């Protein structure tokens, strides 16, 4: 349930209600709207006592939340959450693009890619230093050395750094270097990892598991939000279907569906979502047309030599062309890029 405070409620009244919620054995989450403050009360349903909270000073009304995901829900917060990131933001009027190699392969290639994607209009740099690989013998990433190169690229360009964290124990190390902690599709329901990134002060990019449904994605986001981290970005990156021509099937319809259900920014990954460099640009355009707040795209200076995901990585030149054509789509629907 949520406690909606009156527009002129005082700070003391809000604090008093937060304490009353705690006394009921529930956890209060303060949500600062543009007009009024709302307190989302999460915890065991049995302890909820709406009538006792409704009479509190400064309270307008107490409303039950129907969705199973509470803090993520539009019912709790109607206006979009805007997350400032690097050279732009995600969730506002402006569409933001995160771009870079699948994996940090070395210092030179990373810096070269960072400068090129910045020039093309990206706001953040992606690159894995810890890679969750299906094959235990495959390259697992440069680990801390890769994180250091990412931090150097941020210094050089101003781009924010988005990089994956694969286990709860790694969160402090990755958070030392990254601006955004990426939770990969294979870890979307690693609940300990979700709780750990939820305690971090870094934004979280949560990728949809490839067999996870709409509600499971939002409940995974709720794990992070319920730990106090309000900066969660959702990413549709494609699911497994019978289709083999593309690597995964990117569900464009998830974009407007998610945008309706949640205030969190929603982005798409046309690289993993297709597995084919020649399909990245048209699918990126479709994602923006459907209302995505941004994209995450794999870009490599020499995709033929990429250590991981070369087939779906676009060159820096193709990325530059892609941003130009995506900008036109953004403008056609009243946004900018
Ligand atoms: C990635 O972004 O390189 C990645 C591994 O993505 P996903 O978790 O969506 O497969
Ligand atoms: Mn990849």
C-alpha cells in the first residue's frame, strides 16, 4: 500500500508517518513526486493496517497497490524516473545510447572505441570485465585490469561506465570503477546479487532473462528497489524462442508494456536481441519508435577480430550512421537524441 501525503504536509509529518510505518513492521520507501510525497510501505501483508495510517496528520489517503511489484509500479510513482548518466540521462525526453565492446579486450581498443562512440553521440561506454560465459573454457574477461581501462576511458571522455557484475562478492570491486552495475540476463534471478546491487549507491542495469516474463523482470527490479536503490534501468534484450535465424527474439512489445506498468527507464539491446550486425540498426530504430528510453549497443573497432560477440558488433562507422538514423526516429516521435 502507499500513504499519499497532502501537498502541504510538513517534513515532520512525513518523518512521523515513516516511523509509524516502521512500527507496523513494514519498510517505508519515500518517493518524492513533483507535487507530493508518497510513502510506499513494503513488507508482510498481514501487518498492513491502512485504517491506522489514514488518520495520521498530513495524510491525504492510503491506497492499496494492486501490482505485485510495488516500488517499481506506476501506481506508486506516476512520473518517469530520470537517471542522469555520463553525457546525458535515461528516462527523460532525450534518448540515451550506451555503446562499446562486448568485452574489454585491451586498453587501446577500448580507448579507441570510447572516443568514437562519444563522437557519434553515446552517453555511456559499455564493456565487460567479468563475462558470464556458457563455456567454462572461454575467455572470462580481464577482470580488474579491464575495470581500470574502463575508468581511464571515463577520465578521457566523460562517458559513464556500464559493466557487468556476476556475483554478490564482486559488487564492491566493480562499484569502485563503474557508474552502472549491469546484471546480465543469466543472473536476472540471482536474488542475492540483486539484493547486493540494491545496497550499492551505483545505478543498476537489469537485463531481462531469456526465459523470464514481464512480471518476473519487474519483480527482479523490485528486489533491487526494495534494498533502497532507486536507480534501476530495465533492458529488453530478447528471449529464447523456436526461431534460430536470429540469436534471440527481441520483444519490441515489451517496451510500451513496461513503460505503462513502471516509471523506470526502459532500454533495448538490439545486439544480443538479434545476434547479427546487419539487423542492429533497423531494430534499434524500431525500439526507439516503440518508446524505448535508450539503447545498449555492441561496437567494436574490428568486429572480425572481436574475442566475443563479433557477429553482432557494429563497426564505429556503422554505429555513427545508426545514431544519425535513430535520431530522426526520436525526433519523429517528439524526442531528441
Ligand atoms: C552483454 O551485455 O555482453 C551480455 C552478456 O548480455 P546478456 O546478459 O543480455 O546476455
Ligand atoms: Mn555481448
